[in-house]
């Protein structure tokens, strides 16, 4: 029963995973555009 449930949810999970990965790529791109952000520089120093 559990396997059947996972099998039915699999397309939805993959869809959301692709959606979130594309959003994450856009966030990374946006973050790279804001290289002059002082908060990011502080984060680099802390790391």
C-alpha cells in the first residue's frame, strides 16, 4: 500500500523538485548579480 502511494505521488514530487531546483538556480543567479552586497562579503569572511 505504501509503495503504491509513493508511486502515485512520484510525478508530483518530481515536478516540485524540478520547480524548486529552477528557483534555486534563479536565486543563485540573483545572488551572483548582487556581488557588492556587504552582507555577502561578511558571510564570505565568516566562512
